[in-house]
C-alpha cells in the first residue's frame, strides 16, 4: 500500500476482479481517489458481460473516483484519452486510435479495454492494458495487440505510473476548462470519424456514418441523414 501522486494504491498478488476489490474500498469510503492493481486476475470482467482474460504481466487496474454519476459520459472519454496519451509518451509516432465507447487501438487492434461501474458515490474505472501479451487461441470479439508487439518494452507498474500521470493531467484539464477540449481531443483521435460503421447489439445491428459523440457519451450515428443516439453497443469498422 502506498500513495502514488495523491492516489491511494493497493497492489494484490491475485484477485478475482480488481473492480470488485475497488468496490470494497469504495464501500469503506476512506479515500476519495484510489487505485487497485493485481499481478493476477482470475475472473476479470469485460464490457457487456464478457470475460477479460488476464495474462500475468499485463496491467489490471481499477480506479475509484468520487464523482457525480451524471458525468459518466465525460469520464469515459477522459479515461480512454489518458491511455492514448500514455501510449504516445512511449512512442509519439505510434498509430493509436480511440474507439467508442472507450477502447484503445494500436494498428487497428485492441490494446486496452475499459469497464466503468458504479459503487455508491464512486465510479469504478477498470482498465486492462496488454503490456506484454494478449490471449491467443481464443475467440476474441476484436483483434488484439500488445505493447510488446510494437516494440515497447515496459512493465505493468511503469505503465501504471505513466497512465496515472496522464489521467491526472486530463482530470485537471477537465476541471479547469470543462469537457469541450477533452471531447475535441477524443474526436481528433477517434478511428473512422465520418465513415461508415456497424454497431452491433444483442439481436440487432445498425449501419451508418459515425458522425460524433454527444456530451452524455452517446455515439451519434447518421442513418440516411437522420442522427440516432446510441447508448450501448459494439462498434465494427467497414
Ligand atoms: C472491455 O474491453 O470489455 C473492458 C475490459 C476491462 C478489463 C479490466 S482489467 C481490470 C478491471 N477488472 C476487471 O474485472 N475488468 C477491468
């Protein structure tokens, strides 16, 4: 246990899900900002009820932040933009893009996933980053890649420290200047803005032009000239 730049930090050897440990810490209400990490994670969760397969050496971190629930959309962009900026710190020329709602892609493949949950007055922001590897021989919804695959040699704690630095920076910028600048930066780095995408739902899918995001975090899909707001779904590029 220690404090990393004003974040209370707990690192475990093994947990089920760092999001669950973070929820327990949120219930104790001892810290307004904290981060829980673990070397191993036996039942990691992904978005929309999926599993997140945890390979030892990758980063599994869950941040607890006491923020009003109405900011869910804004926060989602802040945490993914911070991951993009962290990766650019390792290599400014890296081909990093953001994918709605909060995935981070390198060379069009998923390098990081984020799961945001709520516990009392806290957001629990779980982030998985493929530092050294990604699951092979399993059916992944999206192609994956690791930092090591693009010649970034690092380890989970260095990635954590750099991520926290960028998260602090984005949170301060949000605090000082509001959401507009964050949203614009997110859109500047979004993959396929203005292009055709498919959004898949449980039993349905919609095709349209990816025309932006709104302040609530909804994806704006232009279907034959009328804008539809999408709250949840899986984006695929054409
Ligand atoms: C996704 O892309 O589906 C989101 C994946 C989120 C995975 C991280 S790993 C740390 C934290 N603990 C979990 O159980 N899930 C998140």
